[in-house]
């Protein structure tokens, strides 16, 4: 179990230092036999878009070759630009979305080899998901009491009286006054709605909660409250948490480990307290340089060109069209997990950032190799192929 974490006291980058437990313990916990809670092995998700020719519709490579594991009680943050596959990874992990190929296991058992009823029971009881926008995630016609009671009814948990008790317990767990039990979602504030969504995710006592941008649709003033609630619950209930957010500094502070994704691939997995200055993948360094801490502001690492389309990922390393270290090998060969990786810090790069190289020096290095039109990451427009008409595979 993680050590107690500090509470989040402001939104965004004002979050105080170190909310997570000692990151270095993670590899051992992950590797220790029997401690794995959920895992993806070589998971791919390929969608077919409506764009392209009549018989050759474009493929969208939403997730490619993902290998991911999470241990009980661990918090893993997922970062990357819009469209890089964060939500896809999250949905595949909790069995909401079936991967096109690869395996998803929960407590060592292959989810998609189970019969549908068993899979639904395993996923329903073992995992909970909190989505970005509570106003669309909750049934607007049902009062809070019924929203929380639903999963208990579906999974036949306890007697009717015990279910009523559980609803009350859940409301108090997430700090919702009992008087709101008969309120409809539309009568609640955004923060209250997200509390209901969190309570619903916890209804069946899951071991794993996946929170996909749980605060980005909320008012800035309530974001810290919801983050604190998630952290409190994680510790009180011993939950494993996968936390997806664009607010990468908050992700870093909340997590034990941080996963960086780029164009559908996991390109680095690093202990959270090493990710800012000791990450080895150029993209992770560029990403974190774009939102530096307040104490030591620096210019972001400049990158060249837009994010390529997920329908036509570049040959070789997907980051090579923007990477200041790219060469011919990068254009030809997809990097394997680098030999210099350790069990707790893995990265895929032919020419990783030298160990201990400060970000300031990388800014200068990238600027020296960049043409004048190079832009900082935050300024780069990100194409979103979801705007194209599409359908499920
Ligand atoms: N049903 C679908 N059909 C076609 N393409 C899809 C579908 N769902 C997702 N995609 C595409 O898959 C890629 C990954 O999408 P995903 O939603 O996982 O990204 P994300 O990192 O969560 O983005 P954001 O930060 O904007 O939420 C994107 O290119 C997206 O357009
Ligand atoms: S493999 Fe090459 S292009 Fe990809 S991140 Fe490493 S140096 Fe850059
Ligand atoms: Mg998403």
C-alpha cells in the first residue's frame, strides 16, 4: 500500500510537491509474483474510419502494442497529447472496449477468454470507471439514490436493506449530504455530480478505479476537491488508480508511475519522481518541459511540425517527424524497449536523452537543430481524426 499522500491544495500547477508514495518501490511491487492486478499484453486497437476509398477505408491506430501492468494499491498516471490513445488504453484496461488483438487480464485471468456473463461480473465488481464529464456519464432521469443502487441491483449485492445502507454509506464516503439522495443529476453542481460518479464507480468495492480526465469538465475551483477525494479514497480503500489527465504536473504528483503515450504507443514508463528531469525519451522531456514547475520556469523544448495522423503513423519511430534527435535509423526501425531500461523505467528510443541531462540543455540542443518555424509543444495544433465520420470496428 502507498504511504499517505499530501493533499492537493490548488488547481493545476499550484499543486504542492509529492503526492505519491516512493516511486522506486513500484518496480518491485509490480514484479513480485501475484501482485499484478490488471495487465495488457501487446494490446492493439484499430478502428476503421469512413474516410479513404470505398474498399480501403482508413485505419485508425488508436493503440499499438501496449504492454501495461498495475499492482494493487498503485497509482499510474497516463499522459500524452490529445488523440494519443489515453482513453483507449483506459477503456481496454477495464474491459469497456475489446482490443483488436492482444490480451487484457484481471487478476491473472484473460478477460476476453471468459464467457460474457463472467466477464461482466469480473469487470463490474473488480473495476470502476470515472469519466470526464459527469453530466453525460450519469442517467439524467434517475435520482442519486437510484444511480448508486443500480450496480448493486445488477450484481445482486446483499439484501434490499443492505443495498439501501450501502447507498447511504457511498454518499457519505464521497462527502454527499444524504438530503441529495432524491436529487436528479441536473439539480447538482458539477462537483457534486462527479462525486456521484465516483461513488457509483466504488459501489461494488472495486480494486481498480480508472479516472479518465475526472476534473477537466469541472470548474477550476472544485478540481482540487475532487482530486483530494480520489486520493483519500484510494488510500482509505487501498485502490489501484489509473489517472488520465492533460494536467501533467498533477498527474506526476498523484502517481507512483507515469506512462507517456504518443500516437497510440506507450513510449516511456517512468517512476513519477524521475519523470521531469530524468525521463529518457525525448517526447516525455518535451511534454514536461511545456508545463514546467513554477519555481524554475524554462522555455519549452521546441518541436518541429504537427502531430502526424493516427491513420498514417510514420515509419519507424512515431515521434521521428518532430524529434530533434531523429536520424535515418529512427525513420526505418521502430525502437524496441531500450537496453538501458530498468524494470521500473522503460523507454523506446534509439538515441535516448543522456542520463542526468538537464532540460535546459535539451532546450538548447533542440533549438540548435530546429528550423526557424519550430514551435513549442503547447502551440502545436493537434489533428483529431475523430472529427472524421467513423464507425466501430
Ligand atoms: N470509435 C472510434 N473510431 C475511430 N477512431 C477512433 C474511435 N475512438 C477513438 N478513435 C481515434 O483513436 C485515437 C485515440 O483516441 P483516444 O480517445 O484514445 O485519445 P485520447 O488520448 O484519449 O485523446 P483526448 O486527450 O483528446 O481525450 C484518436 O486518433 C481518435 O480519433
Ligand atoms: S527513436 Fe529516434 S526519433 Fe524516436 S524518440 Fe528516439 S531519437 Fe527521437
Ligand atoms: Mg481521452
